[in-house]
């Protein structure tokens, strides 16, 4: 199936119940059409194909109408292939779309983003992107991060969201040296905990984070020490030596450490492409991971969800209520954070 060996397909068949759980508990499926968009993986990873196969087998087991379409591996600034856009637009309203991709879907038309289009059409969606830098052997780790108690996760995420929504400032500290404060007055947090059963809803799979944009462009001050994983132009990767970011008036002004040159090269590349290059280095997000089944592996779709980690993102946040619109969004993950909401320590 889809170029996978019989042995791999057989292994996925044995674990298809994990994917059935997502259809039932997260998407609340009835008898909607399911469109799965994927690619053929990379030289190091067939995970998009493996995830696609799991979703197809589970859909067929539930008697759901399912269609799979493939395109080449895309970066975010590239356009999705025409036949992908056409397949999405042919869907009946209130259908289900699942992305299992090595990198990104690509730009979806000129007028609306994929997310906005899904909201308008009432489609529910799952997004598993950035899988191209994940080894096939990590497939079981993805399943563990998906096979969790969603009711408990949603309760925890909602409690954090309510706390952050009322906050004026959130400070994060770590023993490694992170000490950064976000002005979040008037902003709203997003709890990404797999509640994709309502029309127009969707999000990451694996899920399990709460995140919030800062107020305006200049609402972040301090230092962040990245010691788990980082997102650069080549993809996500584990950090074997800490990377220290100095942030002033919401913008990264200094980078120190072994990996600083790599992140600097990434930011310069996107500044060269951006219509508004001065926005690329601004901090767009503060997040906390709350998924107890996730582990840090060097894949951002997983790493930012890990319980016991925090993350910031450099770049765009306009799609979740922030003031920064640009072509780059790069999450950077750190370990063992302590959060202080308006000066009071928060338990995660």
C-alpha cells in the first residue's frame, strides 16, 4: 500500500485501532467524506505514508468514504499543487480533511488560508506536518502521543487557557537560564487538546499544548535558553548544546551558542523572501506542552506538545490572534520551565 512493504503495512494494520480512536474521540465522525492529503516521504522518513495508511485502514473499518491524494514535498512559501486545491474545493461542506505531510501543505490559494477555508466550509481537520525529519522507528512514539486520555488533557488545557486569558503578564524561568516575560494583556490563549468535533475546527495531531501571542510587536523581554529542539529552514532538530536568545522589545537581537549560526541563516533566508522582513525576528508565541504521552524526538509536531517542556516561536502569529504576519513561524523548545502568571507560580 502506497509503496510501503507488506511487513510495514501488516504492522500498521495491527495498530489501526489507535487511528480509529482519533476518528471517534477527536473528530466525532458520523458518515462524512474523508480526504487525506499526503506525500511520498523523504529519503529518511516514510512516516507520512505510514500515518496515511493508518487513517485509511481505520476509515475503511468504520465504513467512511475516504480519498487519498498526493503531492510533492512542499515548504510553506510554495503553492500547493493544483490538483490538491481542486480536491479540497470539490469536497461537500462539513467534510473531514487529514494532512500527513513531510513538511507543509503549501499556500492554499490567494484569498484564504487552508484553516480559514475549512472554517468557512465547516470542514474538520487534522494536521500532522513536518514528518519528513522523523525516523520510521518513531512511528510507535507518535501512536503513544495520540493514544492518550483526551478528556483529562482537555480539562488541563482549559484550566491553563482560562488562567492565561485573564493574565497581564507571563514569566517563564528555567534552571538553564531562561528568564523571559510576555505582556499578554488583552490576548487570548489557544488550548490545542484534540477537540475537533465542531464544524470548522481542527488542529495538530499529536495535540497537547496551550499557547498565546504577546500583545503587539514589542511585548516580550528577556532571555530564552533553547535546550530541547529548534526549528530551522532544514526542519526540526535536537539541540545538543544550549542556544541562548536575547529578546528586546519583542525581537531577537542576539543569539549565542553552537547552533546560533544555523538559526541566523534561517532568519536571514526568510527576511530575504519576506514582504516585511523586519517582522521575521519578532517573538510570536509562548507555549506550554501538556501531552503526557509525547517525548522530544526532534520533530516539532511532537516536541512542542511534550509535558515538561515550554516553547516560544519566532515569527508569524496573525493566524491565532497576534499582530505579526510574515512567512516564517519557527518554534523553539526548552526543558523544565516554570511559569509565573502575574507573578504567581503556575502548576502544569
